[in-house]
């Protein structure tokens, strides 16, 4: 056992019985999530359950923007975009910097950009029949 979590014995598989899942068994995920982390992840992905937030993230994936420019790009009011940006900042998905009187928003880091890119690419893959 590791800590309070039971270890998981993986069965030995012959070459013909190798799983056909789309990821490597040698992935960095070493154990089943704790309930606390699973809850935090569910809340995190809950924030991403809004299509307007994804549109804002997609615009910011192109580069940093002011609220007014972002509102025009996603065809929303500045007030609505500001509200969504507050939520995205709280979840550490976007950040901002002040430049004179302008406030410029951008994706928080490469993790957020990669999350956006991977989700977009995954949805563009052909589905299974």
C-alpha cells in the first residue's frame, strides 16, 4: 500500500491481449485520484462547461486582448465578458497585466493553452462507428 491508498496490481498481458486504448500505460498518472482532487477537478471542468468561456479561451489562444476587443471578437457585451473573465481568473485559466490605462488578458500559461488545443483537436478527430 502507498499511504492510505491500496496498490493496484496490473495483470500481465500477452502481446495479443494488449489494450487498444489511446494512451500509453507508462503515462505520468501513477495512482487513482483522491476524492478531494477528483472534486477539485470536477469543479475545474465545471467552469469549462460554458461555451462562452471556451470562446473567450479560443480568442485568448490567439494572443492577449483588451476586454473591448475580446467582447467584439466573441460577440458578447463587455460586461458579460468581464464577468466570464472574473470566473476564468479565479480558476487560474487567464491572467492580466496593466499597460498604461489598458488591461490586457491572456491565457494563464502553457497548461491552459495545451488544454484548449488538446480538447479542440480531440473533438476534431473522426468518431468511432
